[in-house]
C-alpha cells in the first residue's frame, strides 16, 4: 500500500519547479501513517504532521527522532490553528494534504483552506464502496473549484482517493 501511495504522490501533476519547498500536510497523523513511510521514501519533501492528541504527538516526535527524519515537523494542535504566515516565513507551501480518517472532502477543504495553495492535492483513504455522491458537498463548492478525482484500490481493503483541486479566483472586479 505504501508503494502505491508513493507512486501516486510522484505521479501527481504538480507543476512546481521548487520541489525542495513542496510540503505535505498530514492531518490527524495518529501513528504516522502514511506520513512517516512517505517521509522516508520522499526525503526531498517537507512533511508537517498535525495531531491534536498529546500522547500521539509525543510518539510521532520519538519516531521522528529515532529515524532521524529531518524533513518532518510534528505539530501538537488543531489544523485550524496552524498559522499560514509561519509557513510562508519558512518558504513552505502546502501542495499535498493527506488525511486517512478526516471525514469527507468538503470538511478537509474547509479545515485547510487557510493553509493550502490555490492548486493542491488531497489524499484520503475511503471504504471500497465510497463514491463522490456520498459526500456532503455544498452546492456552491463546484463554483469555487475545479477538480479531478482518481481512485486507487488498496491491497487489503478500501481505496486511496486523490482529489486534485484548483481554486477559482475571481479576476479583479469579477465575482465567482
């Protein structure tokens, strides 16, 4: 499964020449899946693991230290409290968001809107019978973004769903 995720991350059409500053945000990191294996496989990427529970954050900090993962930052907080200015100061731009167990995509988009770039990729594990029709999406969401959706079966159960999002920004003097 990790190889599948690795290939999907590498194949994403994120046209950004600044690869070393491309960051992956993992929300609700828990035990570190998929972020820790991906950080090992993709050392040129920066990873920000955000976890609200102190016990899990402590565990992730130990794992980071033991594995000498200099490309990983562990944050003990709610993703809504993360400050975009701090990301900008470190010349980091969030291009990929992973979240294995964070609700539907509209919640994920809402939780991260203040952090992600206009073009971003969201990756989430879903049940085998999941479909976009099951998502609770606001009607105006499709007016605000363009997106591509791809699904990849996972070996044991479920599937990896990748949502590539382009936020539509109004031109000056124009409304969406």
